[in-house]
């Protein structure tokens, strides 16, 4: 699946579904052991017992190389526990980076066909091209005798409100000779939305506190290296904020005000709607008085004041959401803040260098 055409300044949306085709196991000596969610399932003489700990629908928001990655479609996250009941270490190999797999390579999920049916209705696995969700193992790990390891596998949500499912675990992942089949009941549930803070709220993000202190429509003051002092050609929305360093080490603030549509930056969207509003970007010959122009350091116990500038949203918009990637100030995650909005036509202050 190609990446989404919808791209904001803070993230890229990538969801690639792995179409996993099950392979039949025909060798007569191989047997399939069947169990239920919540109980250890183990083939006799196999090294590992596998427990399906939980299965829950969730939205994915992870840290990519350039900041938060937020995926539009929710997934079914299945947590598995692998317990070594043998006498030797067992080498566990996660399969999260396989964009295609068989049931001899990775855990696959199926709709339960009943006692007489064959596993054919496969629930597609989800493959993240960049990053892992919390709880996913990122490398081969030796599970010592008597120890256990947990891992999380992702799948698309089953159709309908409920379904009986079967997860198959290949012999390579438990040390036996055949598939483990673990039954579970799926029940659709409403997914909680992401946390949205309010303007004026002190928001703790790692070792920093972020506060959106105000927002207003105005003609923005500019210093043009050729035309001198003046104002923007059009009114803009100015959103002011403060970043305070609560830690004992300096943090780096990367304002990103001069990015031309790529990389990390704050983004502005309509709260409860589909509107997306561009940043107001100014060339190298335009100085915005009071705005932090370049990367800077915020020392321990100190704070940095700054503001971001966006095109003026239309008159029918009643509220906005500002999305701020934590990496702009050395932290992880994505912060969402609801910004109240009232459309205005401010009075023109005079001459304009223009945008």
C-alpha cells in the first residue's frame, strides 16, 4: 500500500498491510496443539509455552526518525508471552519487519472456521515500515531457561462487531514441530481518541513543560532587508507559546519556522473538521521580530518564548487544533492543543513588505 497522500509538517502516514498467505502443514509427524486466550499453550517436549495475554484495538502513534508518526487506521494489537520451560536458552526471532510471511514463519490470525473447517479467512497483518509500537521486540533475543519474554503483533481489525479468531504460532517460535493454535473472542469496542489539551494548560512533555499562551489574528510585523520595516500583506494567525526546561540538562529547541513543507514543524488543523492550514513562511530576506529564528538551547530551569504563524482560517471555523512534535524541543511524542478561534478582519496598519 503506498503512503498516504495526506502529509502534514509533523509526520508522514505509512501503513503497509502484509498479506500473509497460510501454508498447509502436511508432514504426518507434526501435530497442532489448540488452546485458549489467557492460558499457556505448549506442545509436549517443546521449549516454550505461549500465552495470548491480551488483544485490543488501538491507534498507532510512534516515534520515527524525524518525529511522531500517526497512523490513520486502528489495529488489533495482540500481546504474546513466550516462556522458556526448557533447560537451555531459546533464540527468539521477532518477525515485525516481514512484509509477507507464511504460518511457518510468523504468527498469523484467522477467523475461526469451526471444528470441521480449514483456516482460510486470514486477518491481514500490519507491517510498519518505520519504527515499532511500544512492547514490540526489535532484535533477536535469547530467552534463558525459566525466563519469559513478551512481544506484540499487529493485525487489521476484524470485520463486524464480534468474531471468533484463531492465532497460529509457528514451530520456529516455540521450539516444537507443529503449529500452536490459540483461540480468542474479538469484540469491537469504541476507541478512545488522543489526548487533546487546552490553550493555557501547562503540558508536561518529558523533561519540559509546553504552554500555548495565546492566539490572535493580526498583520505581522516584518523587517525586510530591502524594503525596511512593515507588515505582512495579509492578516495571519499568530499562536504564542512557552517552553520551560524542568530537567537538569540543557534541551535543544528547533523552531522550524523556515521549513518549506518538509520535516518537523507545528501543524494547524480544524478541530472536529477536515480543514488544514498552512504555515505563513517568509524568505531569508524577511525577519520576523520576536520569533526565534534558529536552533537554540534552553538551559535547565529556564524557558523560551516563541510564536508560530499560520494562514488565517476561514470564517466558518470555530476551533482549531495545534499539533506540536515533541522533538522540536528535545522530547518524544506528539502534543495536541485545542485553540479557540474567532474570525476577524483587523485594521490594516500601513505599508507592507508583503509575504
